[in-house]
C-alpha cells in the first residue's frame, strides 16, 4: 500500500485546506469575511443575473441544501436579493445588490493574490499544466460527486 502522501485524495484534501486558509487570509486582510463558497455563489450570481438557487447550485457544484444556507447568508449580508420569478411564481431569482457588487470589486485583488499564492511552488508553465490536469481529473469524475457541476461548463467538459 502506498503512503498516504502519495494518494491523490489525501493531497487534494490537503490542497483544499491550504486553499481555504489562503483565501480567508487574503480576503480577510482586504476587509471581508466572505468564505470561498460565498464568493463562488456571489460571483456566479453576478455572471447570471436572475439565476435561481437550483441552477446556481449546479454551476458551482454545491448541493441544494448547502446552497440555501449560503444564499441565506449572502441575503442577510445585503449582497444578494431574492425576487419573485416572472416565469414561475414558486421560484425566486437571485440578483447581486450594489453592496454585493462593491464587495466583489473590493476583494478581487485579494482573490487573485490567493490564487497566485496557492500555486507559488510552480512555474508559470507548471501552474498552467497543473490547472489543466486538475480540471481534466475533476471533469472525469464529476458525475460521481454528491453535487455534480451542472451547466454550460460541465456540458462543455463532457464533449
């Protein structure tokens, strides 16, 4: 049996721990308490104004129960707003507020810095190759996830 340090699951978990810590440190230093999940949801909602929670969950690969709590926190912070859907009265559309736009702009440099820190042990070419291989590996097992990514990105990857 291989050492745990040679197992992809262990290394991916460790990288996730580092990624969250780095993200929180950089974004915290920029004056925000957004978590990586909240950032992903807010950024995705900005890219798709009027998106519903189910679609948002698929875009960022979160289960519907978790995304409800994430959206609730973003609404409570004043960064997202729920509006009744014109198409389906049972559904709500999500819209980023002016405060949400402002926080995304404010933390953008910190988020970019966090991404660079996470890959700082790699050359530019290695970082690009790492990202390509990581995306390829994730795409190959997407459907095995409890919350598979859904939407245009996932469909493109499946081609």
